[in-house]
């Protein structure tokens, strides 16, 4: 390459670099419409492979959260059991349960390796499956505890409503009647004590009871608090309203017991149909088949 050509090439490269520098100066670069409105949006729209990768990671994280229990779901469940408990404590317990599942899977792997019937992919699958099973079992245990707590609240509601009706009918106010009922035992009494503690800090009584019903997620308790709020706001006789609420709670409990009895009847048919009935038929048919074999 001649010196003139080399100089021309260097000049061209220098000119192109200078043009790129000038175009890249922020004062000379005009922002696009998307860049101008992106700061005012809750989630800027992205394009390209980075945005696609981010959306894929967010979808995967959402799927994992739905399987293992998202933070919002865990928070709602913990509010039913213990509002003061943090989500991080539940996550730590999930990690411990996952480690326990991984330990059980490691024991299975060791037993299989001792027999010489274990491959590396199978061992990895057992460890991952054991860890995931441990985390899922902890989440299932939390969900089962929440269902049991809600069932206890539904069982206590009719008695609490009747005691409130008796206390209000005897001349006590709603707050005093609630304080008297909350001294008893049971899941609902504990939640009433927590609601009265909120009232002591300045929250209105109706709002505290409504927040308790929303936190527990029990439909019967929600109807009870709504009826009590309407009675307080409209000035209706509280004793009559509470007696009607108690009757409704008793009727709902009776319907729930009937539904549970119907489900138990169906479950009782499973061993009869698949266990007792085939054995009975076998005992009835087998002698005849044996006689046919023994015949001429």
C-alpha cells in the first residue's frame, strides 16, 4: 500500500471516528418518543433480546412463585395465622425443609449407589426433586394450617354471635360486649382481642372488625361484620341484629355440616365399592368355578 493510500485510509477512519463522536454527544442526540415517555410509565416498554430475556425471567420467577407460594399469597396466609410473622421466616423454613428433602434424596442416592444402580442424571434429578418436594410440603403445611384456622373461626362464630347478642341485650355496649366475649378461648376470640387492641390505638371499632374479617377471609365473618356495621350506622336495634346474625351463622354451620356429611358418605363408598364388594363377589363366584373345574 502506497503512502498516499495509507494516509487516505487513516484520514477516512479518523473522519468516521470524529463523526461518531459528534453524533454520540448527548447535546446533539435527539431522544426518541419512547425514551421521552418511558420515565413516566410504570414499566418502560423494551425491545430487543434484553427485554425479551427480562420478560422471560419475570415469567419464570412468577411461575416459581406460583408453585412455591408467591410473597403476596404467603403474606395473606400468614396474616390469618400470625400477622406479626414475616415472609422471610417462612422462606427460611422452606429452605430448611428443602434441605431436609435433599438430605432424604441423598440417602436414597447413597442406597442406590451401594447397589450400583444409580447414574449421575438420576442422582441429580433425585436431589432436585427432593429439594422441591421439601419446599412444596412446607407451603402445603402452611395452607393446611390456614384452612384449619378458618374452619375454627367458622365454628366459633355462632357461639360468639349469641354471646354478643346476650351481652348487648343485657345493656352493654358493643365494645364492652366484644371485650367480654374476647376473654374466652378459641381462634375467633384471639382475633377479637387483636381487633380490640387496634381499637385501643385509635382505630374505629367497625373498621377494626372489617379489617379482621378481610384478613381472615371467612365469608360468614364478613357477613357478620357487615351486618353489625349497618346496624351501628343506621341505629338499628343491635340485640335483634346480633340474634339474627347468630341464627344465620347457625344455619350456615348446619349447611356446612350437611355438605361435609355428604362428602364423607361418598368417601365411605370408595372402600366398599373397590374393596368389600369385589371380595364378596369373589367369594360368591369362586366355589362355582371350583365346582365346574372338578366336574366331568
